[in-house]
C-alpha cells in the first residue's frame, strides 16, 4: 500500500533495530521518506540501512542509547548533519520487563523508567526544535509515541511496565495541549498483543509462559500492522490529527 504526503519527509525512528521500529522505517522509506535509524544495536541498524538503500531509499544508521542524554544529543546532531532538519519522529524504543511487584526488582524498574519514559523525553527534547521549525515553515510535523494498551488495561506482574506506558499516554495528551496550537501533531498509538521480540526479555518463567499462551490462542498483531497505522496517521493532511489509536488484535478484549 502506498501513502501520500510521506515522500520528501525526514523521519527519525527510535527503536529501529527490530519490531515496530524496524517495520516503520521500512514502510516510511518505501514511501519516499528519508529515515534515520536509531537504536543501540549498530549491526542491526547497518543491515536495515543497507536493505533500505538496496530498495532505492535513503537511510542513516545512528547507534544511540536513549538512556544517555549525551548519546541522544549526539545522535540528533548526526541526523541533522547528514539528512537535514527532521519533521517526523517515531518514539518506539522500549523494554518490557514484568515481574510481581513483591520481587522488588529495582534494576528492572529503573531500566523501564529510563528507556520507556525518560528515553522518550530525551528524544522529544532533542528533536522538538526541528518539528517546531517545520511547522513554522508550513510543513507537516509529527511526533508519534508508541505506548501500549497496558497503559489502561491491568495485567498481573506488569504494574511498573503498565505505569511507564500510562506515563507516555498521558505525556502525549499533555503535549498536544502545548504543541497543537503550534501545528505539531502528537499521536499516541497503543498496540495490544503484538509479535515482537519484547517478550523475549522476560526472565520470569510463569509470566513468559502466560504470554506464550496468549500467542497460541489468538492471532496477534504483527509489527507491520503497527507500521501501517503510523504511515497512515502521518500521511493525513496536516490539519488532521489522529491523536490516539488503541489497536488490539480482534480477539483480545
């Protein structure tokens, strides 16, 4: 499927090494956007950039650690130097590390807060001047945050993860009150059960088994499904803001 209004845009995708971020980068590039690929795994980024370029697209691989402010700032500088100002940012870098709250896993809490919340804020801070400048110049400007239905649907063992996702949903709503008047669109997308590598990070056998069971009993979303939503949302006319999309698989209630 092709999407109008994406050709010629410059997009940054955080979390581009796999899953939703990787799928989004491929789809945006195939529709004419220049894409900057941000993630920790340089080898995966290089492979993805080569694939995009082999298809005739433009891609820049920029290794970054969103938990490190200096790393994000350096990445933003590298993107601007190579591709110019950015007008589309997709915040999809994240980790899911569920465990019962009684386990007291401060290491996991800190990692999720630093990646899922503070990491998104660092990305926004670094690229917001570009989005505002694009809007001021009459171009379409988009900030897309990926959270989860875990923002408002409670699952045992996922309290801290769900809290980080709720934070992003609320952040997106608040940012719309600040940025909407300045013609920067803010969209929050909340996928349900999606087949990505997030589940492979779980070190709790019971919770991992429960997640595997969900995949066995229902057809999940694919990363491509979420990429399709992002491409559709960001290709609408500039005065149209699909501000929040909650998208579970059909059988997930």
